[in-house]
C-alpha cells in the first residue's frame, strides 16, 4: 500500500529507501489529501506545506547521495498543537497564544526529525487541552472521520483524526488523562501512553509530580513500535527519563503464539455507572478470541461503586490549573472557551484537604493497581464507556448511554484511562470492533511498569486475529 495515503509508515520508509517512491511524493500525497478533506474534519490547526516539501526534497537528496537514512526517513508526521516546534507556531488551541513561535523543537519532535520523519503541521486540540472533546474558540470543532456528526474525542483529537483519515501516518500526542487513548478509540487507531519516564516530556509544568506524557498515535502495531523506539530514551530535561535503559519494542514473529499463557483480567466498569452494551460485547468477543488463541482470561468482580481514583484524577488535574492560567488578564479569560473558564473555577473551588491528600491517594492507587498484577500480566478495560458523543457536545453536558442519562463525561465516559496517568503504568488503546453505526470501539490494556512490550505483543495479536487496518473511513460517502 505504499502508493496510498494509508501506507504503513514502516513500509513507506522502506519503499523510500529502495527508491520505489520519493519522500516528496509521499508528502505531496498527504498534503493533497489535507487540501481536499481537512475542511470537513478539521484535523490541522496549521499545515506547513512549504516546510514539509523542503524537508522532503532534502530527504530525497540524502537518499540519492547514499547517506545513512533514519528508520522513518521520508515519513510524514503531525504534532499536537501543545508541543513545541521550532519556528512553527504552538498555540495550545488558543487565541491567547497566537504568535508563540518556539526557538527549539521538543525532544520528541527533534528525535522524529533526526529519524528522517517529515513534519506536516500541528493538529487541533481543545484550548490548553482542558477537555476530552476536540473543539476550541480558535480552531472550531474537529469531527470524527467515521461520522462527521460525532466527536473524535480528545484532547489529541486532531492527531487521531489525521492518522485515521490518511492525513499523516504518525501523530505525536500528549496524554494527561487519556488524551492519546481516548481519540484513538473514537477514531479506530492505536494510541499509547508509555511507562512514566520512557518518553521525555521536558516541558511538563510539574516535572516531579508529572502525569502528562508525550505519546504516539498510529495505524499499525509495527508503526507504533517504530515511533516509540525513536522518541524514547533519556533526556536531561526530564528527570524521570535519566538513568533509564529502554529495550527496543519489537513485533513478535508470531503474535498469536506469543499469547500462550498470558493472563488477562477484564475490568468492565472500574467504578463506571454504565457500560454501553455494544462496547462490552466488542471487548468480550475480542477476549474470547484471545482466550481461544491461548490467553488466560479472567474478570475482576468489583464492588459497586468502586473507587479507581476518578475524583483523585479530577483534583490532581485541576489543582494547578488556576495558577497556570493566572498570567492571563480578566479580559483574556473572557476570550477562553467557556468550559476552560469553568475548569479554572473548579480549580479555585477545590477543597484544600482534598488537594493535600492527593499525593498520598496517588501512592495508594499505585499500590492498589500493583496488587492486580500479582494475578494478571495485563489489565483490560474499555477505553471509553460508549461511542463518541456529538461533535457539538459540550464538556459540561451529561452523557447518555443506551438511552439513559448517566452524568458527566469525566466520571462516566473516560474514567478508564486517567488512573494510569497517575500511577505511571503503560497503557494502550487498541481497535477491537465497530458499533451498529460503524463507529470504532477501543480496548484499553495496561501493563506493569517497564513492560510496554506486553502492550505491543497484545496489539500485534489483536491485529492478526481481528484486523482493523483494511477498513478506513471513506469520507466520500459522508461529504456532499
């Protein structure tokens, strides 16, 4: 498939190295598709067409000269509009950051470029990534390519849409409460948050209490492993990464055989009030396939309701928000997304004792998760509890599941990913089916610290048993 915009990044890089296709051709195909359909999905906040073409021409000159080429040579990639890109505006989805031109690339961006990948542009995010739906006053609503009336989730919504819609095969994400995994689930692609400290985030506001990660969104397991290998490794700006040796991630030669004896524990609710029946069915069907292939599948019988740190996540995420936004004047606050202003008000209203208790509760949550790994190699949950809501859904509006109003999104839709941002465990969203309307469904898997390879093994096995890479959204059937 190296002649299409849905080419695997690894296959595309190999074809460019062989001379079967040029980097310029690969970049032009993506730019042409962006020009044709991004007006419908709104994945990009900014497209650097001139810069991408210049980089592609330089990449082709290196290939022609016989120079050593990086593992992602000539492969287009996108970067979330929260991550610094040298000479290219990083606006955080906000009018208030207009004209913010970083003087250097973030480490992860620099590593992708050093591996030969070519930056296409910056993808959309809610303002300052404050919610799990991708819409902002500056860039408007980003739409799910499988159904333009639905949200792609967030906050890396633009990046997930770009990958799913053939607008670049690799997306550099951030993940503070599921921001890579949630939109990956909604858009039918892979989204990974690695173990804390594997991938640097030197720009984190609180380096030592950090829960915000740089992550990866791709279409295939091989691409995910390749991208994570490139962006991983020590960086002096991020203390969690220092003195770490990361073994390269690899795709097993026989992923299904590698499942033999792997212990999987399914947690369907994790304190959630209600799970959409189609989501539950898709996960159970996938688990049945995995069990048939040799995995040992069990289920956690949790009390109702069970506390998996949902309120702790809210307190931890909201606590620093007010002070971080204090640099903006009241007049500037008036330009913010109303849901961001509401989040700042939440930050100001937090109970002092809850904030004081949060670090201790975070430690307790880590220990609780660790006890589950005594009897499981991987934990399995839905990534989100239901298919994505309307593209116009507001962050404060309640979620409806299977015809029933269940309450706020944080506690009832994306409560599954956030605990593992707090505990540092690696987690992935893997496509595992579609609902009756053709919307993707994602399975979340969580591994012990430093066992990111287990997530790659599982994704590779599911990709073999239930392939998703031969089915991508056809916008021609939705756009008039």
